[in-house]
C-alpha cells in the first residue's frame, strides 16, 4: 500500500503543477485522462470545492463530512495527505482513494476509483514476492481473491492455490500458523488478507 500511496501522491503533485490558470471541468477532465485518475478536485482556502471533474461536487464544503474533513485537519499540519480507499462523505455510494497536496489557494485532491486502485495495487503486488524467501526452503506467494497466484518466487503465477496442493474444502485461520501440504511436502503456513489479496 505504501507504493500505491507514493504513486498517487506523485501524480497529485504533478497535476497540481499542471493546473491551468482558468479552471473548468473540461481542463480537469483532460488532466484526469492524461494521468489516468478518476477524479480531480480543486479546493479553496475555505475548504470548498471550486472546480472538479464532477460538476455536482462544485460548491461542496469539505468540513461537512467526516471523510472529507480529514483533509482539512491533515493539511493544517502537513503539505500532503493520502487517505485510504473508502466511501466518500458527499455520496456513500462512491468510494475513492484520495491524495491531496497544498496549493497557493487551498489544495488539490486527486482520487482513484475501485478499478484504478486495484490496478495500481496489482502492478505493485505482482513482483512483491519475487526473490523473497523464508529460511532456506520457505517462500512467499500472493493470490488474488479467487485464489489465483499473482506473485511468487517459483514460477507458479497464474496457477490456483489448489494446484500447489491446498485443499479448497478446508478453511484456515487468518494470521495463525497451520499445517498444509504444498507440492506434496508438509509445510507450516500462515496468511493474511489485505486489499483483496491473500499473502
């Protein structure tokens, strides 16, 4: 997740530098398309959205919701802030991962939707387990929510966890050691679930 935060923050800083002097939805939509982000909001010093890729968001007071107000508090003390993926205050039906950077007249907020956020995470996760091991024979692998291996150090990407010997009919406790047979070899295992992945 740290890599995802860093990437979104880098994009947000670049968008803030590239903002045109005359702000309108069309120019922000062009920037959103260029940087492959879902949403851009320009917030003034009062905490009100004055320009957005979503016209309905213009005029929204960031202090009026718990999720959006986090930015006002965080940016009092820091020049940037990244918020985890969650429903937004303006509409509980919409979820975003946001980053914001302070600007001369307030701040610029950039958001990913679910698909863009998953794509960003997936790009980072694909290589996370490569060249990592535990002891002499242990290893790390990462599966998506369907049990498909997306990162490992033993060329099993694209296979299902069942192909390694995991019994799909058994359930195992999260964050607790258990025993399983992997490639016919008894193994001590442990896993965690985060952001839609099993590690």
